[in-house]
C-alpha cells in the first residue's frame, strides 16, 4: 500500500459491527504509538485509531491493519 490510510475511510460512522477482541486492538494500537517515534509519517492515522480505544469496530480494525 502506498498510504497508511485509505482516502475514503469513514472511521466515525456509527454503523458497523463491534470488534470482538478489544484487548488485541488496544495492544496493536499501543505498538503503533511506540512506532511513531521512529516513523512520524504514521502519526496522524495512529492518532485517529487511538481515539477509538473503548469500542472499536471492524472498520477500525481494518484501518489499523492497513497501517
């Protein structure tokens, strides 16, 4: 992939299925936060997926996997 985030991503939509393993999502995003120290180009999208820690949905998981 050329970019860490899709250009038409709608991360704030209320529709969609909740992601089942919240711990896995939090663990992945926390690793990305650490990674932003050496890769500042992903800081924006990591900040976006970080804001949705309590109730992530499948679309957020897919966005995190794209990073």
